[in-house]
C-alpha cells in the first residue's frame, strides 16, 4: 500500500473540492512559507501579511469547491493572498463590522518578566496546537480564533452540533492539560 505525500497536488485539489477541514492544515504545511513570502511582497505591513495568509487559507477551505483546477494550486493560493492584501489596502481591514477587538494582548506597562512569560506561553501553545489532529485543530481555530458557533461549524463540517461541542471540549481539556504547569 502506497501513501501519497502530504503535499500531493491532486490530493490537495480533492480536499479543496470536498470542503474537508484538513485542507487548512495541508495548505499551511505545504505552502505556508510561499504564501507568507508573497504576502510580505504584496502587503504593506508584516501584520497585514500574516492576516492575508490566514484569510487566504480560510478562503481556500471555504471556496475550494470553486477551484476549477485550470492552474496550479499554489498559484491560486498566492492570488488569494494578493486579493486579501488588496482588500486590506482598500481599507476593508479597518471596517469595524468585520473585526472586533476583544482582547488587548500586550500593554506598554508590561514588565519584561510578564512579556517573557507571554512569549513562552505562546511558544507552548503553538507546539500544543501542532500536536492536535488536523480536524480538532480546525474546529478549535474556527471556534476560538474565528468566532464561529457550534452549529455553524457543524454545518460546515457535516457534523452534529453535539459532536462539535464534544470535540471542542476535549480539545480544550487536552490543551489545558498540556499547558498547565504540574502541581
């Protein structure tokens, strides 16, 4: 039995067209550096570049069914990044209806110790997220980072809302266990 490589373009196109949540993980792993490089060339700021790559990755998952396969997948993804950068440049990024500031991550009065602790936590969180199964990581990102509701995730992933709640709860518990210091 032969397995296809992670970045097999035919398999990625199949995932795009099927709407499989795993495409988020595959796009990030296979094309993340290329997309970030394109975003840095197209967007005016580093923060905008990161946002554009995230928007393009989510766009690939949301609109992958419309990918006709007439060109290379990476070229289509780079076009999604460029479109996101152009949208930001036109000012849509600053539309308050599209984004909410829910949390201030850093403040001017933070001590060096606090900043170091936050950086360490961010590194640990990144490692913990990388260890999650792709489907659970996708559900977590959609719920916690994108603000999707359980029914919205369930509908998008062809799951029941109860299954989404269960997986999200288990994923949160696994992350807490991984990130909490031993007592």
